[in-house]
């Protein structure tokens, strides 16, 4: 009886652990979505206007809003950084990641990666149309813009793309340091992209914060999907 009971107990423990992890993921995703909707509501009511203006002007030379702080080389570097969240770079990163997963016969990982990025882009464009917030007119724009301001599409795509990629890499990695490095780099990338959007005057800070929240929703959804299709994380190492 003991020999039969032990495997069943192991299956039960795994099922409970799986359910707990998915529940945590759902709670976090719901929290990120709530944060996005809450920011959107406060923005629509004008409650973020004061802090948005104050933070945007902090990145401008006192008395000269047309001039960002720092040298021209810093401004040019910010344009390079902001491209990391643009459609072209994100598409290239996604295609390379998906092809790499497919090459290593990780089809589920490739599908999850492509799905998360695509849904993030669709949701960003849809919510831009819903909120229809004008771009900042407080300072000159340091980069070309052609759509509504809320949420920041660059921030949304950066969060969804780099967090999802970090999660997928971590799910295949056995060493904790490598997992931490993947998430650390993802956090650095999305933070840099968001900061660059405010620095260049093309987004309000609340646009960026909302974009991070929306992108995090899809990254968490990707994690849940990977669990659901059986892409369990390997040992901690």
C-alpha cells in the first residue's frame, strides 16, 4: 500500500503547487490590470496632470523647457534607447526569439512569446483609441509621434517583450544567477525605454507607468499560459 500511496501523494503535491503558482500569477495579473485601469481613470479625471507636468519639467533645463537636461550626446543616446521599445526592434527581437525556441524544439515557448507580444501591441493600440489622450504639449517632442499618448506603446511593448522573454529563458535555465540576470536585464530595458519616452517629451510619466502595467499583464498571462501547456520551470540548481 505504501508503494502505491507515495506516487499518488507526489502527484497531489505537484497539483497543489501548480494550482498555487497559477493562482499567484492570476492575482498578480489582476493587480496589474487594476493598476492600469486605475491610472487610466485618474488620468481621465485630470488627477495626474500636476505630477505629470512636474516630473516632465524635472528633465528640462530650468527656464528653458525646450532644452532637455544633459548634453546633445545624451539626447541622442535617449533616441537610441527609446528604439528598443519601438515596433521594428521589438518585432526583430520577437522573431529571433521565436525562431531560436523553434530551433531548439521549444514550440510552446515560441508560441507563448509571439502571442504575448502580439496581444500587447493590439491592446496598446486599442486603449490608445479608447482614451485618446493628446501628446504632451508642454515641451517640444524629441522623437516622431503619430498616435495618442495613453498608454505608452513603447513602454507596453518593452514590458511585455522583455519580461516574457526573461520568463521563458528562466523556465529553461537551472541556475538561479542566470534567472536573476535575465529578469534584471529585462527590468533594466523596460525602465530605460520608459524613462527615454519622458525625457524626449513624447509621453507623460503616467503614460509610461500605465504602459508598464499593461505590458506586465501580458507577461504574467504568458507565464500562466506556459504553465497551463506544460512548460514547467526546471530545477533551481
